[in-house]
C-alpha cells in the first residue's frame, strides 16, 4: 500500500507543473480545506474517504452558541478589548453553523480589499463565528476576520475596525483595531465563514 501511495504521489508530482500544484492547493483552500482540516484529513482515512465522497461532509464546522454577546466574550481564552462592549456584533447568527476557511498570504502588506477578494463562494468575515471558532480551536498565532463594512465596529472618528486575535500559549488578546491594511509579513492569517446548509 505504501508503494502504491508513493507511486501515485510520484506520478502526480511529475505530471503537474509547479503552477498547477499551487492552483490545486489554492482550490482546496477555496473549497474550505484549511490547514487545520488538511491535518485532520491526513491523519484519518475515514474522514478522507468521507471528504472525497461527499465534499463538504469532511469539513470541520463551528456553531455560534445561543449566548448573549457578554456570555460569548467571557468564554474566550484571551483578554478582550473594551470596545467589544460597545460593539453590536451579535446579530442573527446565534444557533447557526458555519464552514470556515483560513488563508495565510505571503505578502508583506495585505489590504482588506485583497482579503475580501481572496475569499469567494459566499465566504466572508463574521465576528460571532470568529469568536466561536476561537473558543473551539484556541488557535495559536495572529488571526483577523474582516466582516462586511456594515457589520464592522465603527469608532467615534469613523474608522472601521476588524476583530484581531493574537494568541500564543496562554497569553492572548482580542481587539478591534483600525486597520484597512494588515501588515502581514507572513505572520497574519485571515479567517472567513459561510453558513452551512445541510442538504
């Protein structure tokens, strides 16, 4: 079996150009296969078979719990910016289930417009889903989710502020920062969500 797998991998590598492999990986990302999902699929033959057979069935999902905004914030494993108390971020998402995608660009500076253009097929930033994702996965690193403008926190000076997570071990913060440009330097990842509709 290992010989067959090695032969298949060798054939795939020899028949696809580097550009095609990059596009293949990019399409997996657009289909919802984040790094976390890929790791899970690589270690679970059953999950891989399910994913190949049913597409979205193998993808991890998160659900926004039926909590108030304050209760949701209290469940976060990080220090939360005081501006969240002023932010009417919890709309009609309670009880909804979402697929998610994570994108880590290799650009030094990433404008919000580039992030929004990257995520397609109905994926976009979503603050309650982002908080539910943080609670479930406690991801180490720097992450941003950029909702549509009408769902972003607007400061008194008019600036729009996306939620930004920095979490390393037991130390972390979640804040709302004015930022239409994220200075990525290969460090920041972006998270987008799409409501999951079972068929």
